[in-house]
């Protein structure tokens, strides 16, 4: 593939890492994946090149900068292209390897069940924790508040005490943490209401619609009392709607116009004159310029968004200093702004015992301030970086060479502890539920994140199938296919990082719930299949210590993907988008299976979605090919289970299947039964 000298050095090491995985049709997949990875390497090179092009806006230029940029592109791109090379091993080789290593890989795992607050003793980390994310105004109301369905742009009546009353409901699904939207003072009522919490008018006050300062303290204590953690949403990029000097005077503590960015303001122009066009509600106002200055697509880059430097006309100054419509953009070059934001953030974390922070609109805030903020706040900050450009995305966790060229910070400097995983999470719905339906693409993104070295901490990447900003909900994408729905939720729960589930997902069984509907209209039943799914998935994550553990993509095709957690003898995750027919009565046959289990153990499905019962259920394998079978196209999460803990006859099932080649739909009949 053009890098033979590196391939010779790396392949023996890689083979020892994947030894034991049985790829049933490895050679065709090898050539297919090699071709796709060569293409993705080219894409990775382009992505890095685009990120480096930002340096043209700054003072670091010249031959040395160009050479360093090309060198980093070559090294990262080359390593990414080489680290995923499928190999074929026979069952006899697997058994030989098992005998050689003995029972070493099958040691009992110590379960980590304690969730300790970083505020109290410094031991807490959000790494690998599972999160239930809720919008305070839409989750649960106080007794006596209105209970009719609510989904508009005004207040619905959800409160902090309403959340407190439903903590056991959330705990029942097994989530480690609860993430709540901001609750600081917001603007009034009606269409301009800040029911969502992201339009701060007074940073140090709690909005009465949500409750009181004491309510937030009580909620924090109640969460910690259930051995859960509290994640709080913060905004440091902008304030609420601003149209005049009078509006600014109402904002605390940023009550002077000099605290706001006023890019392109004419000499001698007053602030009210600067805002005149916006105040008159005219279209295409020149001031204040908008932050969405992403340019237009080119032949090299078609997805223009934040960080897409290759788009024609991308304007970094407007991205950092422009406004979101009429939301006053804070000027972080003013010392008082930086000081007050840090003082407020530290106050919130310490006063309300907040364990971690989710940071809104992170790439619209100067990176040097983000570094200062993370260093000052005694909690991990997880930034919202809404981009598909993986190099740009990763630079908000670990500073890139582009940041160094710009004179911001040295390469590798910590920026934020974690980031929401938009490159992976945006790709998943389309590949599992349509319209693109190609899991090879999703696997390539996942593999690149795991192996490129771009990120500082993979366990602090937040994975999600949907959220409050980017709709519709995942149920709308996947309904009526329970199989596809279950597969993408399994992907979210078991991919490396922090699984984040948006409130109401567990009740949206018809796929009709609006993005910000009030949950009380749908109820808080613990009997839905998704409520049970999350409880089972979170239990599996704890029982097998999967929170902060490694992951490896093993095999992928258009219709399936397989990855492991904690190595080849840890947990295997088998997923499919159920192509081609997407019928609930079909069985999917994977072209891969785990290595042979040691004596006294067998591979069992931890999710148990295909039938009732609480005992471990043995995995099904094709009698002829040995490939794993997924009845009903449901996801399979396999782990080694001790036969002494199995109620009944601990046997692996084998089925005799007719149909497509491995990696497709098959019709199966019960075959012989094999002991492990």
C-alpha cells in the first residue's frame, strides 16, 4: 500500500494482538477494508492539511511550518492506515493459543461500583461513566404544576424538585450520572423565554421557574446519596438575547457593552446603532456578524461547519467573535470577562458539589481561555465541539500542531478533559437506521479514533444517538425496526467512551416523541423494553468493568460491525443494520466469532433481548461456518460465563443455516449442541 517498510515492522505485533479472532471470509474482507482504509488515509491526510491551513491566518509561516505539517500528516495517516489489518486464524490455532496461555486471560474482574465526588476527595473521573441527560423544564414537574403535554417555546413547568422525585426512576436504569441543562436566571416568558437554560441573564442566581438555590443543593445531595454523579451544563460563550444598551444593563455581571464582541463596528458608532438592524428584525444584517461564518463547500470539502477550514470563505474571526443571532457574544479578550466566568464556574462546582461540567459551544470560545478555565475549575469539563473534522475535534482535548503554529500553546497541551463525540455520534444513525446504511463507514471512524493518537483520553469522549439540539430523536430514525433501534443503542452503550442517553428515549416506543416534549405526557413506566435494555446494558458495563477500558474494531462490512472491549477474552459486541430486508423473523450470520472458550466457561449473550429469562443464555453459532448468529437481527454482546453460575445445561447452541454467505441473512434450523 505504499508503506511496505512500516507494514513489515508493525504486522507481527498486530497479529499477536488479534490472534484468536476467527474471520471466516478474511481475504475478500481484507482487500475491501484495505481499499477503504487507503481512502480513509487520504481523507485523514486532507483533514490534517485543512486543520493546518488555519496557520495562514497567523504569524507562524515559512518552510519549517510547511515541513512539520506534512510530516505530521504522513506519520498519523500512515499509522492509521496500518493498524487495522484483518487476519484469519483457524479454530485449532485458537485452541492452541488458549492452551499456551492457560487461564491467564480469564481472571475474575473486580467490579468498580463506587462513584466518588471529585469535589470532596479528588478521586472522581467521568471516564467511562454512563449518563442520563435531561432538560430540566421538560423532564418532571412538581406536584400541582400543570401536567398537560408541552413542547413549545415557553415554560412547561419542569423543576429541580421534579427531578428529585424521579431519581429512583433514573437509578433503575443503572445510569452512573445525571446531566442537567443550565438553571441560572433566564429571560421572561413567551416565545423569548429561556426555558432551556442557555440564555443566561444572571449567572449567580437560579431561575425561579426551575426552583431555588436550596433546591439545587438538595438535588445534588440526593443524587450523591444514590451513589450517582451530577453533570452540570455551562455556557461561557454568550449571554441571552441582546438588542440594546438597556438590555445589556440587565445582564449580571456582564452589564456593560464593552463586555460583548462588536466585530465590524464602525468608528464612532454607538452600540444601539450597531444593533439597529437586528432590533428592527431585518434580514441579512451586517452587524453584529454571525458566528456561522463557515464558507461554502469546495471539491475538497463538502461539509462546511465549525473547523472546516477548507471551505471557501471560512472566517475564524467571525466564528470566535460573531454572535448566534441576537445572543450577546462575550468578549474573552476583556480581563473582567475571563475573571468573572472563572469565578462563577468555580463557585457553581464548589457550592453545588458538581462532579463534572458539560460546556456548551466550546469551539466558539478562544482556546486559550478554555485552557485557563479547565485549569481553574475543580472538575472535568466535557466540551461540545460540533464537527466531523476529527483533527479539529481532537484539538479541543489535546492541542494540535495548528495551535502551536498559531502561537496558542505547544502541541499536546491539555485543553479540555473531554469532548462530546460528534464525529462518531453523527455518523451512527444513518448507518444503522438509514438512509446510508453502511457500517463499514462507521467502523472506519471508530477505528481511526481508537488508533490515530489524535486524542488525549478516549474514555472521556461522550457518545450519543441524539440530543436536544440535533433532531429528530433516534426513535424517529429507527421506528418501526426494533432490531435497528436496539443495535444503535447497543453501539452507544458499549463503544469506548461515555454513553449519553437523552431523556425520554426509554419511553419513546412508537418513535413519535418530539425533541423537547415533556416526559410526563409519556409517563415513567419501568416496563418498556428500552427501560429494561438500559438497565441490562449498564449492569453489563459494571459487571465486566467496561467503563474505562480499551476497544478494538475486529471486523466490519456494509451490513455489520464487530468490536471488542477489554481484549479478545473480554466482551465482544456484534452489531448489524439488518440488511437487506430488515424483517424481525430473520437471523443474521456474522463472518466472525470469538476465540474458543477455556474449559469451564462459555460465551453468553449479556443483553438477552431475544427471549425471557435472567440466566446467561449461550450464544448461537452456525454449524457449518462457525459464525455467530443473531436471531431477529438483534445485537449480541458476548462475555465468558462460568458454567457453575449457569442454571440449567450450559451448552453452546449450533444452528444449521441456509442462505447468504457469512455476513448476511440466513434461514436456520436447530443443529447439534456442542459443549464448550
